[in-house]
């Protein structure tokens, strides 16, 4: 394959078009000493603690100090750091390979709460001098607490870095076929294992949100439901016992439910084996490897669940990476600054937190949250 291959887009001057793809994720501490500042960054985000300053910063310090010891113990189980960055970098390299025919593609990773963060990555992207930029969150379901927060800090960082290249944002892809099929393949094996111990129940476990966030118009729960139903339809198992639930609750506020631990308790009473799917997570990290893989497994054993299977995240599964590549291709062709998996608005009109809400300037939608 040469640079003159007609399938390779170029700039008209014999040079392949340079496409920078920025992958967003939450991030995690790179050593035990980073745990407390990581937690402070998390809880000082106005999208997470919706309080004015100085109250938000004071409370963030308090929460980070109080949770640091337990969090350090979690990361010590993982070898002293979060595996999220390494896993995301592997996805970045796989996506570059999948997009070889689009031009000269380079994937950058921007984490929200620990390094590499947007402030530094924006300069790296500018130095690479791309012809265009595609922003791709590794959160399949849109939320004002995740994607919108990452985009808000990215837009600020890009402006400070002087990065002014044409930019397209992929806002969400809760039922993208490659994402769904990658989950289906992993879940089928887990169901076969669990079925040896009885008729299994599948728990689709997503990161939770306070009810008031969803009540304010955040479409996250609606999109999670859409993901669950798409996976169940693709599994095509008559009479499949399944439920969507939520994990990782923090603080005194009422969160959306049912909670994953409550569903594990119910499975213990019903004496049914469990298959737990990390539905809103695409990379292994503390919430999948420890919260699901260790803590929920131990809870299930104590409560008499006959068998417990933790399904892996989609990671670098071929179908998932192919799906991400298709999203990039479609976004580059859609002609809109913000594109969902269907190009335009995906969420029902009632969800004001959608970046393509009626009455909201689409060009400014990345500032939402």
C-alpha cells in the first residue's frame, strides 16, 4: 500500500490527510500516592458535585480524604495503579489500525481526572498538526456527568492551546451494532457457564447517577435501557431472565435503581446463578475488576447465589473496535459538529440534557453540563 493509493484520502498536495482522534475516559491513579489527588479531581468536578464554590472544593477535599484509605486498598489489589490508561492505549492502537484507509490517523487519550489530561493532550494534538479532529468518548451512553464534562474541559484546553482545526464530536452510541455484538459474544460464553448451575439471571450493571441528575433531563438512564434491550434482542434467548441495575453509589443522595447489590441479594433469595455484565464500561478498571469481580462475587457467595460469572468489558474485541471505526467514518461524513450513532438526535425530546436538544445550538452542544 502506498500513499498514492486512490483509497487513501489526501490533502490535494500528495500528503495523506491527518486525522486526530481524541479518546475520552475518566482516568485513574497511576500509583498509590495519586489516589487522593485523583479523588479530589473527581469530586471537585461541578458535573459531579453540583454545588457552588467554595463549598464544592471544601466538600471535595473532605470526601477525598475520607475515601482515600479504602481507595488505596482497592488499587493495591490492582498492582498499585489503575489499569485504565494501559487498556485505553491498547484501544487507541487498535482503532488506528482499523482506520488505516481513512488517512494518517493518530489516536490521543485524554483522561478527565488523572493524567494524561486535556490540558496537556490538547498541546500534543496541536503539535501533531492534524487537518481535522474527531472527539470520541469511551462512554457509549451520554451523560452530563461524563461525556459533557470531558468535552467541557477539552474545549477549554483546545482554546488555550490554540488548537483550531475542524472538529467533530461523537456524542453517544448506546446501540451501535459493533458495541452490541461484542457484548453478545462475551455474554453467551458466560451464560453457558452459569447455566450449568441453574437457569441464570443476567444483570446489566452500569455506573449509577443520583436521581436528581436524571430528573433534570440527563438521558443516561434512557440510553442504558436502550443498550440493555439491544443486547437482549441480539442474544435472542427465549425467556431470558435479565434486569438493568446500577453500581458505585456514593454519598447520601438517592440514586437511580435498582442497585446491583440489591439484585444480588434478590438472586440469593431466588437461588439463581448470576451473569453480571459491565454494560456501561468498555475498559477494565477498579469498578469492573474489584467492585464486580471481587466485592460483588464475595457478596453473592455470602448470600447463597449458586454461581457468579463476571463478564469482561469489550476492550479490544474486534467487533467493538470495528464499531468505533464506523462511528469515526460516519461522523466525518455527517457534516454536523455533533453526531450521535444516527448522526442526529437519538434521545426523546423530553431529555433536555441531550447535546442536540431542541432550542440548543448544536455547534455549542459540546459545552453542555
